[in-house]
């Protein structure tokens, strides 16, 4: 059975000015590869600016890739806004980080859930469309009396449920969740995560879940990819990845997750700031901040390889068991 979504050597570069005005490239996403099966969840984590949200927009065809390939259900995804792209987008929806910014404050939330059905000319007549929208309201835990409210009249958690209902009204096969709980209180965020899991079991869609919260990703994801400076540095099942990280950057991220039994001295504090993506360090991009860096790390970029327990890691210290999955430049 082939994967629902396959990303191969995906890159997105932006032109940028160098120190003396010379033209250089900012590597927002650099040769990223992964796949996602139907009904599964892939979590993508990393620091701000590592390329998570850019990857999401590339997958949906909202940005044009500089190089690489994206295939959804066996069809290539491009950023050309033609009829084929629009038809494909029916099956690929997004839940954004800020629901208030994603909603039109001039329209009721009910109108905005109905709107995708109108755009794609689905359901026969206004009555059927409203009935479909109300069924999604019920599915995401919203009361019918909220249907005629405006976005500013709802709480943050209710607005996020409206955005989720709007994404699901077209019965998508893939939902990209870009930091969907970052603006919510802890208790509300937990409700939304539980709701996402329930909806996946009910409707069977796959999730590409992007977050900086490792505890949330561990709860919802079947597999986790850790990004650093535009590249995946480790990927594998969440339990294995969080119990015994194979990459020093993952180890530092996991050590920062608050737990009641961790002593302060166990926290790994990385020195320095993330490198400038316009002036990427030689060799392994993480080596200037890595507490275990060797001389080799400064000269040779490690390839993303399968390590002993089956996960992928791009580190010279991780024992590889096969050939590179994606060769680093």
C-alpha cells in the first residue's frame, strides 16, 4: 500500500542580501523527505524558524518549491492555482495557528463553514449545505445556537473548533495542523487534542501536525520528525525518540520538557543562538552548539541514516545500519 503523502528532497530557498550586498540564498527548507500513510499522524517539531510552517505550506501547494517533489494520493502537488490544484485541495485542508485571523469577522461562523461547499459546488441547495455544516458543528463539539454568531463573539477554543469544522466539511484525506493549540489555554488545548484524535478515529484522515510542544506531539503523533535549520535531523516513533534521542539536538529538546521528577541539572542548555540560514555552518549545521561535537562535525555533513533501532538520524555519533536515506549537501 502506497503512502498518502510523499515528500522527496523538498527545498524552498529565498534570495537574500549578504554582508557586502552580494546575492545569497536563505535555505528555509533544505532537502526534506518523509512520507505519511492514511489515518496516521506525523508530528514535526523544532525551534521557531526551523522550517516547519514553510514545509506545511509547500505540502499544500501554497508555496512553490525551489526543488524536490510532493505527491499526494499518487498525484504531484504544485503551486499552480489551476482546476487540478483546486480539486486536490478538497482533500487537503489546513487548521491554522490563529483562528481569529483565519476567520472573516464580517461573516457568521456558520456562513464560513458552509462557504467551502459553495466554492466546490457540493451538496444540493442551501438547506443541504447548512445541514452538512451543522453536522460538523456537532462533530467538533459546538452548540447549534453558535451557528449564527460572529468570530469575535466566541472564545478562542470555540473559534479553533469552527476552523476545524470548516476544514472537515469537505471530507479531506489530509489535514495539516500548523501550531493549532499554541494560542489556547492548557485545559482548552487538551480538549482540542482529544478532539483531533476522536475525529481521526471517526473520519479517518491523516494529520501533519506541526508544533513546538513536544509533550503534545508525543501524545498525538504516530511518528515524529525533528527539524533543525531546514532539515530533518531525526525521525522515528515518539516513545523511542523521547526515551533515547539519537541526535544531540533532539536530546536537548527532550531535556527541556518540564516533568515533576527532573532535576534542574539534567536540563541541557545549548550555547549560542541558531545559525543564520543565509550563512549555514560548514559540516553539520548543529556543530557550533553541540556539546559533543567532534572535528569531523565541522567538515562533513552527516547524512540522514537508519540507526540501530530503526529510526532515522543525521549524526556522526549515531551508529548507522544502512545507506543514507537522504544525502546531505
